[in-house]
C-alpha cells in the first residue's frame, strides 16, 4: 500500500493556514477542506472525506474542528489528529484572546457593529457557495438522499437548531433500504432505540470556583451540542447570560460577532466569552473544555470508521448521515441570513460576494471578508448616524 502523498508537517501547516485565514464558519471551513485536501491536493480521498464529515456530524461538538481532526487522523492516526486539531484551533484562539484583551482594555468595540454589518452579509454569500458545492457533490440526483436533505433543511430552518437524532435516523433509513442486514429477512426488524444524551446535573448548592464552573459549563457545550457554531450559540446564551449572568446581552452579541469576523471555527467564541469572565485563564479553560470532548469522540470513533467504513451497510449509513448533515448545513445558511441580511445594502453585499466567488474561482475568501469589513465601516455610520 502506497504511503500518503504528503507529510504530517504539511498537514499541520495547512491546518495552521486554514485556522488563520479560513473565514465563513463551519459550512465554509468544511467546503475549504474538501476543495483543498480532496480536489486540489489529492491528499485525502473522497471516501475518507465523506467518512470524516459523517463522523463529525454524528458525534457532538463543533463540526469543522472534528473534521479537521479526522483529516489529520486519516494517514497519521493519533499524532496526526492531535497536531491537526491544535494547529486548526490555536490561530483563532490567539486572535480572539487579543480581541478580548482590547475589548476589556478599551471598554468595548464600538466599531464592531459596523464591521459585522458588512462581514456578516459577505459571510452569507461565502457559506451559501460552500453549501451549494457540498450539495451538488454529495447529493447528486439521488431521490432518497434529496428527500433526506430537504427534510433536514426544513427542520433546521423551522427549529433554528440541528436535531441530532434525525441524522442517525437518516443513516439507519438509507442503510435499511439500500443494504439491509440478513437478520431482517430472518427475524424481522428489532426495535432500534436512540438513547437520549444525559444532561449533567446542575451544581446547585456546591461552592465551585469560577474556573471550575466555566470548565463544567463549556464541557457540557462541547459534549452535548451537535453540529455547527449555529447550534451551540443558543446553548451558550442560555448558560452565559440567563443562568450564570456572566455576560450582558450586548456582550454576548459582541462575542458572537468576534467569532464571525475572525477565521477558524465559530465555536472559538467560547474563548472570548471565557476571557470576559476570567481573563486568559478563563479563555483557556473554556476553549479546552469545549474542544477536548469533540477530540476524544473523534479519535475514539475513527478506528471503527476506518475498519468498517467500506462495508455496504456502513457506506449506506454514511450516505444517509452525509445527506442529513448537508441539508442541516444548508438550512443554517438561511437561519444565519435572517440575522445578517437586514436591509438593501446587506442584500447587495451578499449578492456581490456570490457573484465574485462564482466568477473568480481562485478568489481568496479573506480578501472578500476584508473588503466587506471596509464597506461596513463606511456604510453603517451613514445608515445609523
């Protein structure tokens, strides 16, 4: 068997670059990895990518980070997964901590609304193009996969969240229809129960330090929230603002804005939130508590995906989950657009972004994001004097 066509160091450098320049949230980041690692470089096979995407969607935690960890695992196993994960997360962590320091030092970020006004609209165009590519590449003309895709798209738009058990149900459905196991013909279909994830008990009456409370809360966020940064935001709001009263509404919105204007995973907003609560220690604890569960889920499950991933039943299961994942991702584009496309100028920014990325295939997304930020700084004060 031929070895990989790249070194571990090359993968680490790629993840560092993606973490430093990859704008647009989980949808865009997942799309970049497919474009760069599968289509252009040929480091990762289409089958391995699909397995990684399915595993990342199946397990709880941030989607893009899990896929990045799996990309490192494909050829370099545990060491590759560890280094790829660290390289992917560390650049955005450092940027967010620096912005947190500036936020605390200078009493807020008055320019943030203007920047986010332009960047938020451009991000919609970026992730819409990424979602389109994922859809055409993985769904094709398969009617069953299209039905699953559309169902998850609608559910995501209506509920504004990602319903975890539907991903598993989609995989089971395609598995049973496309590659039914032999025991069905012999003994019928046994009951299939999907266990609910247990909620961690609240630490009522227990005197915990702030850092311990941060660790427990963000570990729950990393372990029990499925999908993209979109899915984790409502969970974070409920705990950070409503339950613990660590941040005000405005501070929380600023934290989400910071995550959107910085590259890397959107979930890195946890580091900004942690910094506002307890400085650098709070940022570090929040980030570690959020990402360690998804790392463990990925590396523990990956060997079984590698070992059994070529079986017809597993391939069918993966196809179903992949269709569900892409449907939910596309639905999240619509959900995010509701918050970012708020008037005619933002409609124009999003539309121009789509047209530019459609016309100029090699145009780098950071260039688009930078231009959109400048447009926002110019236009927003005129509309909101």
